C-alpha cells in the first residue's frame, strides 16, 4: 500500500454537505459528476491535493441510520493546522460547532468540532518537536 486517497462520509444531501464543507470548513470540490444512477462528489483541502473526502449519499435505511454516526461517537478524522488559534477563530466565525473546548498539552493544541451531521473531527496544531 502506498497512500490513502479518500475518507468516505455518508451524507443526507450532496448540496447541503458541499455547502457545509466548502463554505464553513474551506474544502473545495474537485470531482462532481453524474454516472446514472450515481453521483460522485469528492472534496479536498486546497493545500492537500492528493487526499480528500468522498461524500456519499446514504441510499438505504441502514445507511441513513449511520449518517453522523459512522464511527460510533469517535472522531472520524484529524485535521492538522499550522495555527490553531487562526483556524479555530475562522471556524467559529463560520458557525462551526466545537463539541469540546480547545485544549493544550505538551505536544499539541487541539479542539473537537462537528460537521452538519454530528461527525466529529479534531483540529490539531502540533508543537515543535512533537511526533506526528
């Protein structure tokens, strides 16, 4: 194996998920095409062009029950930043809900936030010398 290309997140609506991830978090859509009966929507952070999220519309009862709960209450991803304070303020100003307040320890500053469905992400700034 060489790399991870996409994380998959189940969504209720492509349009509402695209709006949240792009407008509030700063992702960009780089694949959005229809291959009937499927639609493929992939988003990524502009600074990280080879890794992204595949937004996948739930289309069965069992998938609909998993929207927002794919990881059973555990975080689904960690997003690293060079400036926790700047990104935290930007996200809060964009209406992103932090489920746990910012915390700092010897290795990092971090905070937990949720997407529009309740999936939890961790925003992390590693301190100099800490392991990634």
